[in-house]
C-alpha cells in the first residue's frame, strides 16, 4: 500500500513539475517583453543573419521585416522549399525560437541550416525581429 501511495505521489509531483516547466505562448511573450534586448538582437542579426537575410530585400533567404506574426513561406515571390510552404507555422516567439534552435527539426526538408545555440541570443534576435515587424 505504501509503495502504491509513494508511486502515486511521485507521478503527481512529476506531472506538476512538467506542467510548470512548460511555458505557454503568453509566458514566452512576457519573457520576450521583460528580458530580451532588441538592441543586442540587432547586433546579433547583423553579424549572424545578414549574410543571407535583410529586413527589406530577399537574398539567399527571404526578407525579415514583418516576419513576426507572418505565416511561414508566405513572402510573395520568394522561392521557398516545398516543406516550408506546406507548413502551417506562424512566426512568433515559440516558433522562431524552435526555428533558430534547429530549423530542420521544426520543418524537415526546409533549406536553412544555420542555428543559434544560445537561448539568450535567440531571444534577443526574436525581440529585434518583433520590433522591426511593428510588434
């Protein structure tokens, strides 16, 4: 009986911990607003992303002004991969963070191979992209 009670308690605690550890989109938006540094994000964007992207011109990758809140694969005239065009992703803090962490894991078959390892760097870049998207 004690074993069953302890096992039940352990499962309950683990479930609560997992739920507490899974931030919602609203939590991530608050984190973006409260801790991210868009100015630093601009510096990171210009040093890491600018070789392939621009805010206003399509290059190797599509332009990024307005990316925050935009459906993936929707820039008119840009030659997206079929995988990206078929995705149902809208770019927000969660999806951009997952994309910058590992684009291939988020959308298998897409063309981008660049990753941003640091969570703080990703959040700052996302803050900059949101700012430049009017958000």
